[in-house]
């Protein structure tokens, strides 16, 4: 969750606006004389469900809590953000600190890239790397895979790496911050990865964040004297193991296209999968999925298969990791949580997690090499995680005694209640009853019955939101328009009719102003407040379906039309609200609504370049 999201979740627009102008309830909305211009008939409407406001009078503008404070106080976005952050109790870094942090992060990514190129060249050519090349060949990884994933080798001699990085313009303090060197207690430095096979770790944008490194044992060396088999870069400003999925830069399009992501544990498993054409595979670099990893995955697809180490699949540590991964999948995603504030949780869109039942003694790496067709079959027949965990816990517990059954139901009760609907809870109770060979009503009592899933706190005070304001749709439509305009500026004329007012999210509005002014993509961050950088990064990850130039033109044309249609629908909703308060007579409101509907009909009938249904 970004600082912008956190502040929005904590500041209610009705409370905020109500401090500046007295609000009058109007159906599920609120109305008032506009605080930004003088008027007798209230034209200012606050929509609690969507946390938006709009003036339908002389201002003819609207927005969210940020745009309201910006207009009321005559501030830019950064200043409004800081005012609202204080109100919400959200601590923000200073603008200078944010810029410095972003600059340091960019430097570290470039440093990791320079190091990866150096390590890769060493793997290909250095005599010292012969053991690394032999290891990869024995594992069945081709030279093409070495190149595709820029595998490398780190020399025992740290001076070579230091000379290379210094020649590239990086300083010792940066080498240490990146974790390539570590400082000893006596103040001297040591090569962190010396003598290891190097595996660069990249994010979805192919930025270099860190490394995984495998030890290469000399002939006759004892394993317990060589240190851990794998080590990763230390945590830094760009690398946090729980936030990264290895191979995501290569897998994201395949996951999106298939609607399915496969999650393995190890680097070699992922590399072998990609080498054999299974390009929708990523590695979690550990068993349990984290919230950040799940959020990244669920932006791409709704179905996932987890391939576990078969020799540890039933042990307690693995089961607890699985339970953790399952709970994260069960809970609403970041985007789903925003939607739930408006319309309640959308259970139909909950991600689905399954577990692959691998043969004993075979890792994914082994199975893919030996029997790729069997790998495909096991993916297709993966077990739903609820079935897998329930069966595994019952199998390794004493399910024949009342005490054992009590312990099992106590352990599984949270996973029953964590289900996103009472129907799914009921299904899990039935599964558990079958496994324990007990009556369903007995198990229901044992787990404490079904419970209504806790709804996310309402973002406002109103009822269910009309589709025109649905958060998920709003983000998707606005993001689609912006990312198309950023990536394909030659299409700008198609969206000439769009104005900043068509964008309801203030960060999107700020980005659109720059895009509309012709700011190139590589300069956007320089001209945006650092507080919006996270939103810009997320925007640039927004998926666009592959297609021709004419396909993109049709898509943008349709998206612009939808934004205009949404603006007109918003105007119709406000007209109804003004009639409810007596600001408009029935005759006046009817005439206004008919005029709006005529515009909508004309918009719908307008010949357009195509349809965007498949992309938005």
C-alpha cells in the first residue's frame, strides 16, 4: 500500500469537506453550496461511497481528498499530501529525503547491473569459472539459458570486481550498500560472494535488485565446511527477499496470457522450467508466499500452482508455510481491498491456489528434464490447497481420538473462518467432516460455526456504489489510458478531448497533466512529486495486450469514450442529488437528465475505431 492509499483509507471525504462547508444529506450523497465560488443553488456534491466530490456549477471540476485540499488551500499535490498525512497520522519522508532515496535506489540498480555483466563475462571466459560452467552443464542448463538469465561467476579475487566497478564510476560505499562487499570488524572489506555461481535477481521491470549465489565445492570438500549452499544479497534499499519473485521479468507476460502462474522454490527449478518452454514459472526463493509477492502475482492472473519440495511436502514447517501462503491468498488483494470499501468483497475474484503433488525424490528441475509431459499433467491435476492442507494435517495427527480431533479442528478453525464467504466456509467444514468421519454439525460446532466475512471498513458513509464509481474499474480505465499515452505518444491526438477532469484519482490527474504537455516517459519522475513515484511505477507495470498500432489506436479511442461516458454518468447522478435537496425542480432535473442522456446516446452511437472490451 502506498502512502497515498494509506491516507485515503484513513481520511473520510465527508468529514474533510464538512469542515469547510455545511453538508446536507441528499439520498446517499451530500450537497452544499460550492466552497470555491459564490452561488445560491447548491451545485457541490460529495459522493461518500467513491470518496469523490464534484462541483457542477461554475467550477465544473472535482476529484478526491487531495484535489479538494489542493483547490481549497491553493497548494500543489505534494503540499496537500503532507497536510493530509498529518491528519491521517501517516509519516512521510521529506521531499528531499524521498528524492535522495530514489536516487540511491537508481544507483544501486545500475550498480547491480554493472556487476551482473561483469559476473556473466567471467562465467563465459574466466579460467577460474570452469567449475561454474561444469556445474551448469551437469545441471542440463544450456548456454542460451545462461545468456537469457545472465548467469555469472564471482571470482575469489575481490580486487578484479572492485577495479571494474570503480571504472564504471561506483564508489566503495555503494559496493557495500549493495552487499557486494561486506565490512569486517577490523574495518577492512571482503568479497561477499567470492567463488560462487551468480544468479541476478530482477524485478518485473527488469531492474537489477540483487543476487542469489550458489557455492561451488571443490573436489573432496566437505559440505558442512563450505557454508550454506545458497546465499542472497543482504537486504538493501532495492532488495528485500520477501518482495521479489525470481524470474518475474521473464514470466509476467506468460502468466498473464495463461491466467496461471506456477511457483517453485528454487532458482534452478525456475531456470529449467523456462528452458523447456514453461515460461509462466517463478521462484519464491522460499516456501511461504508473502503479501507483496501475492499482490504482484494477482495483478497478472487468478490461478496459481505451488510446486513443493516433495521430500518436505508433509513436514510441519512446510505445512505452516502453506497455511501462511493460503491465508494470504484468501485475504483480499490490495486492489480488492479498495474495491471492498465500496461494494463489499468480490468473492468471485479471489485468487485460487493449488498444490502440485510431485513424485518423491524429484524436484521440479528433475521432473521437467526427465518428463516434461508429466510436469504438464501434474500442473493440470494440482490439488486445491484447502484439500491438501486439511488432508496433510489430518494424516499427520491422531484423528482417531476425541483429543486428536479437537486439536485438528482448533488448528484448522482459523482457515475455515478465513474463507471469503460463508459458502466457502461451509464447504471447508464439509471437507473436514469427511476427513474426520464425523457429522457435519459436530464439526461446525467444533470450529465455532460459520462467520460472516469481515468487510473492509467503509471508505464513506453511504450504501453500495454504482458501477460508474467502482474503484477497480476506475483504476483500470484510467491506468489503461495513461500507460497507452506514455508508451505511445504518437497516439495523443486520439485522446485530444480528454482533460485532467476525466481522471478521478489525483495522482493520475497529475501524471496526465505532464503527459498532455508532451513530457516524455523518461522525464516524468523528474517532474512529479516524489510521493507519486510509487503510483507512476505501478502505472508503468499496467498490462497492455499485445497488438498492432491500429489495435492500440482503437483501444485508446474506446477508453477515452468510456471516460467521457463516466463523466456524463457522474453528472446525471449529481443532477439527481440536486433534485433531492430541492436545488432543482422536477422539471429542471428532467430536462437536465434528458440533455445528459442525449449526449450519452450520441457518444454511444459515434463511430469509433474499435472495441476495448478484451483489454479493460
